């Protein structure tokens, strides 16, 4: 069992790896104001970005699903890692050597499972690449690539390698690097043979498949020899780090340009991705042995940020299988806010063949948006019916109208309905328009066959906590709650503006139980004054002091949420301090008045003491009103 990672090293990792740099590996971030960044949450589906990152505080928070935390929390959640695995991964990126409290430095074989499997794949990828570059047996693979227009530089850019034909070349190599047979089998790099583990991939050209963070998690292997009885393409099986429905080949190379250009090009194979990138279409990606589906859409949406001008262009072969794939992609069209198109070369060539035959310029021309995906789907539907008969036209309309009803833009929907009438030869254009409009309305109301159009929701200017069921229900329409929330945000985000006065505030001065819990956590972390010395360490301590995940989430939320005033200064902070204190004084006066009324004339001495306290509090309140923060 590995020892506990030294606390100083954990802090060093947190400080060394900026949270925005880590998060932007997984989704596009844009300015949210106040020094924060925003993007589409990777932990739940949403149309408008409610996921915020605060680089200065090293925290993230989603106002939609309430997920939040620091850099380590993000890595743990997004890649399903343990705390130690997340620290180890970020430490490796930052070049930090970790110390372990029990047993010194962590032996390699004791590291987390995911870290070990990723390391095994990284080592295997390097070894495969060396075999392709220098191995005599790999000449077959080099010829295969050369015939498709890829030289050694291209192979190196994409990390292409070669797996020798022997039974256990890679297995023996990885054993020599300290990997156990159990790890090799679990990783999918080896499989059980009659006498123990043997290589899964033998005599094949190897494409490393990387996740969006750039780590090798699997391989796609292409058959090279006729004697190989396996499939043409053999992929890594499902493993703890590889899910084919959740990876896109080339995403690590394409992600920045996809985000920058708001365009993604979806092709069908590894060589197509290579051809596109080498032709200058650096936004090309491909699925890995499976149809393009919902999980792939989630990856792209986070990069495209659901920009209305974003484009997703599918390139499919012109054969029946390619047409079927295009129609299947259209079924998920509504999950995109981006416009979707299809690009098919006139002669049916894929990008790799097109590049060979006509050069890079032809590939670049191919992926310029030509045909909207819905239009392609309509033409495929209409082509299956006999439009010379009334029955054929009616049947085609029955199948095509729901497709038009799913078009997101209402203006375009009307225009395409008119075009559909012409395609079908139906003279009563308005009949078709009304039919489509009716289906669209039913879909919006949840009763039609067409899926309901994605509803846009406006991001809240003042995020009113939309809590998970387990969270506290608060409404910022209550001015008391609103001011308490604002003061806590200041204490977490700008402690220098409220210290040291804030640290003298009691927990009972915060009327909302969740806010009282946050106030208590700040106190247990050393007070807001501690935040004036080391802001990030202060927030870490407050989060660690929270008694449970609900309060911890509230701390993160308040630390990331924008302060309501554009200009945040001592005057504004003073207003919040005074307002919260005056309300606390008013509540105390009300309680004392009630006690005094109940006492009547039964205890003159106690009544006198209460009246004296009320007089003092009344003077204090008047001073707060007249003098402001200086009276605190």
C-alpha cells in the first residue's frame, strides 16, 4: 500500500498547475468577467455555460449541477481518479517528485491503477513507434503508409507504430519495465495464452488513441498480412481507461483548433484524420471502431461551446454504409447547437484517397460545408419512395416531415418545408408547411414524434442557488440572504476588504443555516485575515474545514460566483459588513423586547438589565447608520 503523499508536495502540485490550464484541456473557456472563465460543464448536459473557473483562486464551480472544487478535484471527477492518482498525474506534468509519509518515495508498482495503465500504454506506444522507425520487419508497415502518402515524419507526428509478429515481444518488454502480468491483461495490451499472457496486437500497424488530455489509453491496429485471420481493424477492448464510445481519435491534436475555429470535421478512419491534418484541416477527428454517438457529442460540445455559428462537418464514404452512417449521425443532430453538415466527394473517395489522387487542396475543399445534414437526410428519405403516385408522396411526407420539424431555426424550418413540398411534387405548399409546424409544436409540448428542440435558457445574472436535492434551498429574493451571501463572497474572494472586522462576526449573525456553516468553516480555517496572506491556501483550508460535501460545495460556489458590484472596493465591502451587523442588532433588539414584555413587573432587576442592553444596542445601531464601517 502506497504511503500518504506529503502535504507540502500536494500544495506544491496545486500551486504549480493552473486550474484554467487543466480545465481547458477538456473544454473551451471564455471570459466570464471579474477574472473568471466559463464554459459548458463536463459533468452534466447544458446548453448555456454555467461552469465557472476562477484562476486566481484555483477553483471551479458549476451553478447548474453544483459540482465544484480545486484543480485536483476536477481531475479526479473528470477522469475518475483517486486523490493520489490525481496528485501523481499533475505532479508528473509539473515535474514534481512526490514524497510519501509512510515508506519514502512511492515505488512504481504501488501507484494507482489508472496511472499504471496509462504508463503501460505510453511505454507501449513509444516501443511500437521505435519498431516502425527502425525494425526490419516493419518495412511492410512503412510501405503501407508510403502508399497512402505518409512519410516517416507523418508517422512520428501521429505516433504511428508497428507491432511485431511474434507472440510476446511487447509483453516481455513491458515486464522488463516493471509491469505485472495482471496490469498487462487489465490494460488490454496482452491477452491470456496457453502458457500465460501474449501480445494482443501482432504484425499490425498501430495507431495510439489518446484521450482529450493527450494520454494514450488504447490502440487501433490495422492488419498488414494475409495470414492474419483477425479483423481488418482491431481495437483495444473496453478497459478501466478505454471506452470506445468516449474517445475520439485525433482529439488531442485537434482540440485547440476546434475551439478556435468553432468547427469540427468528423471522418471515418485513422488515415483520414492523418490526411486531413496534413492537408491543413487540423480540426479532423474520428471515432474508434464505433458509430458517432451521444458521448462523442458531449466532447465536441464542450470544445465548440454551443456557439450558434459553430459547424460540425461529417465526411462519409458515398457507399450505402456511408449513407447509413450519415443518417445515424442525423438522429443525434438535436444534441448539437452547432449547425451540422455532410461532405461527400463526388467520386465517393475518402479524405485519404482524395489526398492521394488530387492533393491537399482537394481535401481542404471537401470539408467546406456543402450540404446541411438535414437536407441530405431528406434526399435519402425521398429517394426511397415512388413519387409518381399519391400514396408514395403521402408516405414520403410522413417520414420526411418530422425531419424538417427538428430543424432548430424556425425560419429555416419554414423554408425547408416549402422545399420539401417541391421535392415531393405536392402542389399545396401550405399543407406541408402546416404539417411540419404542427409536428414541431407537438415536439415542443412533448407529444410529437419529432424530438423536442433544445430549449435555450439564459444564464442567470445573479446565480440563485439551483440546488441539488440534498442541498439547502435559498432564495436571493430575500434581501437578508442576499446580503449575507455577498458578505461571505467578499470574505472568501476579497478577504483584505473585510478583515479584520469580519472575523469578529458570530456564526449567529448569518440567518441562513448554509451561510452560518460557511462562516463556521472560515473561522475554523483561521479566519478571513488568513486569506490576506495566501489566498489559495486559505480557500483550501476553508474547504477542508467544511463539515460535509454540501457545505464544501457552498464554499466553492461562493468563492467562484461573481460579486454583484462591478467595482468592488472598501466602500462596498463596508456596506455589506454594516448591513449584516445592523440586521443582527435589529434581531437582538426584537428578542430583548419580547423578553421584556414577558417579564412584565415580575423581575425589576432583570428588566433593568435588558433595558440597558437595548439602549446600548440602539446607540450602536445609530452609530452604524451614521458612521458606517468605522463604528464596527
